């Protein structure tokens, strides 16, 4: 069986069991290459993870040219790494897996144990591309769902928290829309094991709360920092603290999911 077929089987099973709607399954199947893109992020196998339950932390840093133009490359790099650092200090660090995929599709780090997660550096992150926000959000969320299903099938309870980061509205997607993203996000939230958060770094024109609401992201999980390095770092700090709380178990996850960043 091909790796693509394995991804298709995981997603089809989620649909058959009622976790994914027909609309979401269609969104996750519209691109013939989406299976390979999801596969690139799956990383470590559940059998190689010595944990009785796991938290999957996924981040999609913006690598569009406007990040560079606003002089925020270093803020995004250090913010991402701050999240890793905070989780590494948590008591549950051995139960955390991390995946980082840039907004334009480059997989920096497929799912790995936290201690093996890759930090962002000047060498591996260059913000000089476009903003295919909808297309790549669906790929990332498809990866989250597939990894979650892998653990579920292995008998290991999993929870997930995902952070999308952008400093502009979608301008380069060719296959997905806000509605198709919303379908996938809505299905994930209904499972009560997933949190999808978003950070809209101000470009002084985009209404990021509207953008993310249209994508189905709950208002309490939306951050809208000003486009300065200090404010971007503060927003990453807020996410890092939420991720640490979410790592503390099912009860903490449920409380945090309702409270959002304000919890």
C-alpha cells in the first residue's frame, strides 16, 4: 500500500466514523499531491513514542515577503523557539510532539519528540514568499488529523493544539477557500480533542478577527498583535503558556479549550 493510500485510508476512516464531514473529506482530497504533503509532516511513528498519552503541537509560521519587509523575521523565529523552550521546561515535556510547517509548505520539522524538535534559525527560515493561507492551512490540519488518527489507532490518547501565523489575508490559494478551511476546523473542534489558534500580525489594514472567524477559528483563540517585534513576541509567549497548560492532561485541556488565551 502506498503512503498516499495510507493517508487516504486514515482520512476516509475519520469520515466513516463521523469525525469528518463529506465537505471536509473533499477539501482534504481536492489536491492529488495532498497525501504526499501530509506524509511529509507525519514524522515519528506512534510505536516509537514512549508515552501513555500525547499532545501534538503544530505551528505554521508565515514566511511571506511582508514579514521580511516589516522586519519581523527575527520576532517570528524567536517566538517559535520560545514556544519550544517553554514546553521543554514543562513537567509533561516527554509527552509532547512538535511539527512546524511554514506558510508556503516547507516542512521544517515533521512530528518529533519535543527534545528533537528543530528550532528556527537564520539558515532555515527566509520570509520571501507568498500567502497561500487557505491552501496550506488545510494541508497542516490534514496532517494534524492524520497524526491524531495514527495515535488513536495505536491506543494512545492524543490531543492537539495548532497555531497559524500570518501578517496578511489569503492572496495566493488556488484550491481552498475560507469555507473549506472552516469545515475542517469545525469538524476538529467538534471532536473536543483539538484546538486551532491563529495569530494575525497587524499590517494595519487586515481585519484578522474577521479572517480567522471566517476560517472557523473561535474568537478566544485569536491573537492580533501589533506589527512590532515586541508585540509579536508577547503573542508567542501567550501561546506558549497556553500550550504548557494544555500539556497537563485532559481536564486542563478541556478547561483551556473553553477559555482560550484568556484562561
